[in-house]
C-alpha cells in the first residue's frame, strides 16, 4: 500500500492530468501532459507518472485489496 504522501502526490498528478488531457487529440495525450505539465512541477520518470495514474486515490477498490477470509 502506498504511503499518505504518495497518495497525495498521485491525487495531485491525476488532477493535473484530468485538467490537461483531451481524449482523441493526439497532441494532448497523457505523454504530452507528462512532458509539458507534470514533469516541470514534479520531476519524475514517465514510468512513475503512469504508476501514479494507476493508483486508486478515491479508495473505490478497497474490497479488492482485502485478503479473503
């Protein structure tokens, strides 16, 4: 499980991506958002950027993470 600071950073990165990403436009893809917006604010690799996008910050999949009894 990610730490509280990682979850907060992931939430901010997901918000920035939601603001600037435009589905269907090749010049506003997620990689463009990473290179031109996110990486200038939060320096990180593109792999880390996509990992942060995959984190469930809203907690919708908590049931999936619990161990079966």
